[in-house]
C-alpha cells in the first residue's frame, strides 16, 4: 500500500511561509559576460563606423583630369572624371565624347562611351601623396595608363 495522506486540519500556518518563499522572486545576478560587453562597446562602435564609411570611400574614382598614354608612351588623350561615374574623353584630335563608368572597390568598368567602345577595363590606385593612376587593359591587349 502507498503512503497515506492525513486529512486537512484547517491549520495551514506551516505551509504559508513556505509558499510565500516560493512566490517571491529574488533578483538575478548579472550575467558574467556583462563587464566584457561593456568594455567592448567602444570597439564595436568604432568597427561599425569603419564598416559604414568604407564603402562610401571606395565607391567611385576621384574626379579630376588625367592624361592617358599607351604602353609605348604614345599620347591617347585626356580623361576627365566627374562625380558619380560620369566621364568625358578627349582624344589627341580634340574630339570629345562622354560616358559613364561603374566602380567596385578599385575596379573600373566602363558602361558607355569611348572607354567602352575601346573595350577597356581597368583599376585605379591612389598613392600616399594623393596622386591617382588608372590602368586599363583592352580586349586586343591595349594597355592604357592615365595619370
């Protein structure tokens, strides 16, 4: 036979304090990682700022006027870059045409205009002094440098 339960007596004074202890919530201690997270907040904020600013800095090549020459040093013309990827190219005969380039990081991909007509794809780089150089390669092996 199993345990026998005593009938209720109506005196529950011994049960009430125990029930009260079970219903009162004790404050929880902070998680052990909280000090580490607080210490890392400035680093996380700085990293977020860098990640947000980096794409904006590398979106388009710097606007300006660049003299373009072939790999053997022959003058090909003048490349003028405007903001947001617009450009004009004036050849050695003085004829000028415009177009647009797309840029991802340091890659330059002509979308329209004379650079696209010449099938040039390139890259650009800016040195410590702020001087930017473009290097384009054509489908037929043409190498063009613009500074």
